[in-house]
C-alpha cells in the first residue's frame, strides 16, 4: 500500500508517480467511504501533480489532471451542500 501524507505536507517532495499512486489509493478509498476528506486529499494530490516540476505529461494531460482536481474539490464539498439544502441534490 502506498504511504499517504498529510495535506499540510509539501506534496512537491513526492515524485509524480508516487502522486499518481496516491490518487489511485485514495479513489479506491473514496469508493468505499464517500468521505469528503478523502475527496479533498484526491484534489490536493491532483493539484500537486499538475504543479510538479518533474511532471512530464502533455498540456492536455496536465489540463485533465487540473479538471480532475476541480471535480474532487466539488465532491469534497458535496456532503456539506446537501446538508445545508436539507439533503436535496445540488448541481
């Protein structure tokens, strides 16, 4: 299992492949828990990957990771939004 680090730790210290592996582990965890905190971690890992100086992906790949980070930020907030609106789905 990949070791995960706390969000306050500098993600840039991890290699891009370690960040991708961390995202895989976190997404699997989210599928079991639907935890907003796990979703927040996924977003942070994806953001770190986008900004990593050694990330060698194409511009399209970097853009895809950036969009993914935005999606996971939204998922991290979704339980809060649903609770505020009395359990109704928020688009």
